[in-house]
């Protein structure tokens, strides 16, 4: 009798388990409070019993499909129009799911290491920054009440797992906002204020991560530069768990703030090739080769004062900046300058995250959303030697200025012996005329070529020039195609 009771209990448990496993389930990235990308065909997908019929209704559209033998299903919604009015999505089969409070607008992924992960809650604890002109939104979390900004924080342990709670997205406020990327939030805030539409931000970042874990190993091996090289730093570790599982979710583009870990390894051209591979891989994963990819110049830091597995010197960070800048040759990319955003050379995590977010947003507004504003600082274009002077010409200039004329110019020049000396700089239109009594026949120049840059060269719109050297060897070595 006990045996029969146990058997019946087992069969009942098995039946319940089977019924539960047959339920329609969704991925973590699909939940109430989400923002769906406007003006693109949107994929809705999930899991169910093989052969199960699934019906999806949203924004006046009805889509039907049948679950595959592998237990997966998906439908594609026609491109959606912008909407700040909350809507519900209904998904039905053997069970019914209702996702509520959904908006339609612009969605961006922000990724990288600790400076992208830097959470909003830290703003209430940090000392007041030195540059008062840049503001200090210390109480932003307490004041954030905009229902048109939504956030999703990737959890690498659960992103790839089916979800039955549908609560992964949040309105950007209170405890959810405290844990979210400050750069990502201030980017969204600026974008939302300027565009007046819903903005969704997806943060997938890991403190201390090198670039390699964000790139599938197979993708690295397709790049000629790496074919005979040993790959380290766990390629694919975070791509497989924190990027690829959400690649069906339509977005506008990517924000990237990473590089410090690779700079500590004294990388230059190798980093450029890794970043090139990452950009191509992520665009391919989202099936959008024109997806904007905007990134942040790593901030000034005293790398030369730190010892580790690789010897570093005063050229370590400038050459890394040079490698970062090479990616600007790829289409639909952009980089913002941060040479003015660190009060302390020993701080690897500068506090001005609100400025970084805003600069990225201004870059996006110009390059992606068609605002007729300049989106770059002066870009060195050519050099002319005349008498004992060098004349540097700049693009993206519209007139040049030093934001802080009382500081050193940041320019140095050298002759055939390769020894650089500080140079005086005269600004004439879109050109800079350089000379030094120490250099009679100058042949090359460099700007802010130091981990403690002081030069503040900018265009009249206030965009800073990136550090550079006129004899950049990477430009010829790095192959963009």
C-alpha cells in the first residue's frame, strides 16, 4: 500500500513537472517596463513545448507561430512607432503572459569595465569634484522621476536562462537606478531631454574586465593579426553569457567604456585589432552593420608609477590613446575625450561620469540623430614645415581655442634627433603654428603626449582635441579592412 501511494505521488509529481515545463517562458530581456526599439522589426521570442501554438499581441499587431522541436519560438513584429503611452503585450499558448508598461523609443547597450559599471549610488558618497563648471549631480538618484527612462542591468548568471517573473526592466529611479551605470543613465537623461522620447538602456559591464572576454574566441581567430598569436584573458567569457543571449533584442547602438586593464598590459595595435573585432562581432550579432559604436577615451592615470607583470612608462597611456583613436576609421564610430576629467592621477575611476554620459549623448545626437552640431574636437589632418616652425592643420575645427589659456599648450616639437621640447603655439583659424628655441629644424609634433595632459585645445563648440603625434606609426600598420 505504501508502495502504491509512493507511485501515485511520483506520477502526480511527474505530471505537474511536465505541465510546468510546457509553459511558455520568455528570456530575461523581455519583461514589463521595457522599451522596444522604434522603426525596426522587433523580434519576440521564448520557449515552450515542441509543437505548441503561440500567439503574441502588441500595439494592434497579432502574430502567431508554432514552437520548434527544440522548444523555441519567435515572432517578428512590424516596425513600431514611437510611443510614450504605456502599452501591454499579451503572449498566450498553454498559459498566458501579460507584460505591462511597455514604451517604444530608442534602446542602447552600454558595456565595458569598472568605469562603465560605476554605479549611480556612488555619486552621493564622493567628494565634491574640483571643476565646478562641470556641475555635480550628487542627489540625482533622489531627484530622478522620469518614467520615460528605463533600465536593464544584465546578470551574467541569469541572462541566458528562461524567466517566469518578467520584472527585469525597471523605471530609472530608486533602488534600480542606484545599481545602474552612471554613464549609461546620464547618457539616457541627456538623450531623453533632447529627443523627448522614451530611452531604454541595457548595461552589461564587469569591473576589471579586459576586452577579450567580450569577444567570441572564434571571432578573434578570424582576424589575421591573431592567427599565429596566443589568446589570453578568457576570450568569450562574457560575450557568451552577457551579450549573445540578448542579441535578438533590437537596439539602436552601443556605448563602450573599457581599456584600463589592457593598458596595464601596455597594449597598442593589438588592442586596436581586438576592438575592431568586437565592433564587427557585435554588429553581426545584432544583424546591423551600421549600428553606431561610440566609445570613451580612457581617462588620464599614472600608469608609469605602477609596477606589475608588464613594464609601463610615460608613453604607455598616450600610445594606448593612439590605438583607441584608430577605430575612428571604422564607419559609424566616435570617441569622446576625457583628458580634462580626472582631478587625481592616482584615481583609476574619475568621478565626472555625468560629463562622460552627456558627451556621449551629444556625440549620438549629432552623428545618429541628425542634430546639426559638431560632434568631435579638432582632428589633426596635415603638417607643413616652414622656416623653424611647424604648421598643423585641423579638421572639425571651425576655429581653435585653448579653454584654459593660462596652462601649458600641451604641444611639443622635435627635430631629426627625436628629442621633444615644449613648444609655443599660435592659433590662426584652423591651424596651429608651433616653434621652440630648442629646435631649429622641427620635423614632427605631438599634443598632450603624457599621462598627465594639461593642454586644452578645443574648437569653438567646446569639443576637446584628442592627444596625437604627427608621426603616428599605427596609422600605416593598422589595417581597417
